[in-house]
C-alpha cells in the first residue's frame, strides 16, 4: 500500500508539535512535499528539542 502525501504531512505536523518556529515548520513541510514528488518518503519523527533535552538524551 502506498502512503499518501497528506498522511506524511499530517504526521509531520503532529510530530513537530507546537514549539516549532513557523518558518521552520513551513520549510519542513515543503521538504516533505518535494521529497515525495521525487519518490522519497520522508517521515518527521520529532520536533524542537532544546539543549537540555539533547544533553539528557546523551546521558541516558
């Protein structure tokens, strides 16, 4: 079963969350669209992560 562009965009929006800069948000959605048109499936799995979240991830 082929995945639809709208499904990828919806997942990206959900996974980015509300903390993203609007310019970054729109740019990511555009990258997903362009990749899809080129036959590449891009899945966004996480949104904004602050320095402290990244540091905590490395410690665990």
